[in-house]
C-alpha cells in the first residue's frame, strides 16, 4: 500500500487564508472572529507564515508562525488540527510541518504582512533555539503531544465568561471626581490612552517583556482594527486627565460575543475602584447592544483582575496554555 503524502504549503491567497481560519475555528470552536480580524492581526506582526496541511487536496489542519514587533526574539506558533484529522500516521509531510514554521523565512512563500517578500534569516541563524506554542487548556491530547516533543508549560491564562442573558448590569460607580465616558465622545484622548497603555502594559502578568509600539502603530493595530470600536471603549477621566481605559475586541462574524481586550489604570490611580467602574460600563454597554456573552483570559498570577471578574459574575471558561520548546 502506497502511503499518502501530506503536503504543507503557505497560504497562497485569501481563499487559503479562510481555509486556515476554518481549521482554526473547527479546532477552537469557543473562539469567534472573522478573516478581517485575522488579516489585521497579520498586518500588526513583524513577520508571519500561515501554512496549510493537505492530503489529496483536503485540508487537514493549519499552522501560523508569528513574530511580534514587541517580542522579535520569541516566535510563536499555533498549530490547529481538527480532532477528526489527528493521529494520522500513514502519511509523511512533503515540506516542513507547521510545528517547525518558526524557522521558515519569508521569501519562501511567507511574506511579512503588508510588506514585499524579503529574505530574513531563519530562526536558528538568528540565534533562536526555542519558540512558544499556544494550546487551549481543555485539550489534554494536544498538551501530551507537545510534552512528548520537549515542550514545557511556561504560563497559564485562565479563561472566564459572563452570561449576559442571566444578569442585570452592575452599577457604574467610579470614585469621586472620576467620570466614565466613551472614547467616541472624547476622541481627543487618543494620546492619553496611549500613555496609559505604555505605563500599564508592562504590569500585566505574562506581557512584562513586550516592547510597546510607538503611538501611530499602536493606534492602527490596537485601537482602529476591524474589532475595535470607539463607542465600545470606555475611559476614566479625572477632570481633563485620562487615568484608565477598557476596550473590547469585537467579532465581524458573531454579534453576540465580545472579548475583553485590555483594562488599564495608571499606577497612581489603582485601588480606587476605577477598573470595576470601567468593566461595569462595558457590561452595561454590551447588554444594551444585544451581546449575550463576554469572555476574557488572565494570567493565573493576575489575582486582582481575576478576583474582580469573579465578583462581577464571570465564571470559569476555556483558557490558554503557553508552552516553550525546541525548534525542530
């Protein structure tokens, strides 16, 4: 019997990108986003490689290798193989498997997003020996697969979700002298929001080592993408000074679910209930606009935010495990 060949190749066009996303969503059905969000995410990267695995033309899975601008020495890989296609041992890959994509340079079919293909050195030539892989924490088979290949758990983001159909929005009660407004009502605060992000982002467990983007790139990638809406971004202002903000990441394909992106408060203003007021404003806005579920993940070390979420009614949901292992 002749073994079937599994072919691994870069996504060639938008149709392939959609096939890759379909494989991802079949593997992670608890996620909800569309191709516009994927393309915006790729445009924010320093470099990326999006791969499809096929057998006789049928898609078996996808793999994305990404280099973040703020973490250029830590390639991240996500390999998504839907359960029906796992454990296939009768074939062999004609090209490097998705799990080795962290060493695939553009110029071999994977170009930097929004830039012409340019030869960059593979990860090993740049002195990189490991990469990060992300798994859902309800997938023990994938965890065991990674551990057999030398990966170890680096950190764990616990997932929670809030069922908006079962609750009444909490009151929005900022401390005296602080008001909660939407960014849509105060668009001139963009630079102030950037300064809050620069100060607060390194304090978020799991993201301490990430270099912050400059203002224009941050504005384009973090605040003006297809999943970002000014009316769904809330700002805490003391007089004319912005001291915190919270924003959603919204889906182009699912108008009933939203994801908490960042809740950030300036250090000098923490411990006064501002994060609670911001999150309460988000909950009220989401329920009033027909959303049924809010989700987020927080590093297990982020005890303050996890405690706040629990107090607001969020309950355990699917989270993410970040693992590190050797380049193949």
